[in-house]
């Protein structure tokens, strides 16, 4: 895989990713359910240094994760598309929403996290690791 690109629905914010994701996570935390508008967030875990905004500027809503660290949620201030998250300094990756990628059909989820707050109406993949809260780092590739 070479470079991946993505952006919001209206095109005001664009980004590129210079390395393959370290994995794909499905996060069922309540903040993600709010952020996605319903189901869990499907996120590609991108090495921090390989993520670059190429157009516009996302708005960031910051809240506190259960680790106590601030978590930023980047979205387009014009069209409202959820784009990526900005985890605490300790985290080696940026979680980028699969829906923000221009091409995500080749992505395969590796794990489910925060399943303690998963909704019964969302089906989970059979056979994938599930973590009630945050999984240990680094996530399985
Ligand atoms: Zn937009
Ligand atoms: Zn979450």
C-alpha cells in the first residue's frame, strides 16, 4: 500500500497518510457512539508521524478519556464529518475514522474495544479479540 488520502464530506478538510495502518479498531465507548452518530467508531491506527493535514483545518472537541488524558475529536466545522482523534501524548498512533478515508474497502477490523458499553443492536465480528475497555499497547496488528 502506498499513500492513502481522505477528508470530510464537503472537501474543506483533506489529509494524507504515508504508511499502512498499524491495525483497525472498533471502539464502542460512549463518546465514540456520540461522535459517530450511532454505532461504534471504526478507526485505522496510523503512526503519528505519518499523518498530515493537506487542506483546511479541522475543529477539535476535547474531552477527557478514562485514562484522565485529554482526547481531541477532530471534525469538519462546515459539514460535521468526524475525521480523526487526537489521543494523549503516550499514544503512538492517530485513530483515523474509516469513513474519512477516500478508499476503505480493503480495511479489516482487528479488534473491538470498550465493548463494556457496546450496544446490543450492533453486531460484532465473530472471532476478533474484544476488550471491555482500552486494550494494552501496542494493539495486535
Ligand atoms: Zn467538511
Ligand atoms: Zn471510543
